[in-house]
């Protein structure tokens, strides 16, 4: 196991002509209740309350490492990329205490090639989104985990890594994102997804700066 978050350093880059910001804003329109239910494997459970945001916990990377060991044991060489992403992967950033993990396999739509192996380690398929990058989400066996599965070449892979790396290196945007989250978290939301949708503008703004910097260098 490596000492950083990069378990396997390989990723096929997509050839998108739109910016990450444009794609993010275009695809992250407010999600209807019907759309949410259509992608859930189990029943859609309302929150009907506020979002809990925790101060940064230095234990979060260790939680990721523990899950990475489980996933590697389940999938072995079928893993093309395994990364800690989301707010808990950014030191100093307050977050919902949920570990987001990015997993890339040869074909995320080919569920028989990897779902049974993950289920053998007590991961549970929670979301199936065939119309959005063939995205799959699993819940972890004990730690609060969202395991996101994509195929190589998906623009969402690069977007998540760029967003994470930018926030790790740029305090002003890290603070902007945290302020946005804390302000929104104080509101009452029917579903957690509604809170996530409300962050779209702030995420798009930060992504625009991040991608502009990458293109300039």
C-alpha cells in the first residue's frame, strides 16, 4: 500500500472539447424526485432536515486506506484506478463525514465483472445511472462510504481529480467551498441530493479556475 492516495496510478484521459465547468453545469441541473428514485436500487429515503458538516478529521485518509485494502482484495487487477476523492480527501476542508472513493474498471456497465466481487466484501450496489457515464455507486460495509465506479475515458474521472487537487493546493477556493457548504447545510433539505445540487454554481466556478490554470500551464 502506498503512503499517498494514489493506489494505482493509471487513467485514460477523455478527449472532451467542452470545459469541465460547462459539462458540470449542464449535467448537474436540479434532480427531480422521480429521477432520484429511478436510479436507486433501494427505496429513496428523505432527509427532511439539515446536512451535518464536520470539521476536517485527520483520520479520514486512514478510513480510505482501509477501504482500499478491501476493494483491492475483491477486485485485484480489475482495478484501473482507485483514489480518495471528495471533500474528505482535502486536508483542512470541513465535510460530510463520508468517504468518497473513485474506482475505475474496464467497463462499469458490465456489472457481472465486478459487482459480485464487491458484494462478497459486503459492498452494496446503491445507485445505477446508465445515462450518466454508466455511473454506479456502492455503500460500504461499515464506514460511511460512497464508492463511485466509472469506465476509462470518462470526463468525470478527470473532473473529480482536478477538483480535489486544486482544493488541496488553493486555500482561497478551499475556504470558498467550505463557506458555501456550511451556508447551504444550515437549510432544511428534503433529500441530500438537493443539497448537492445547490452546490453546482460554486463547484463550476472553482472548476473554471482550475481548468484555466491547467490550460495556461
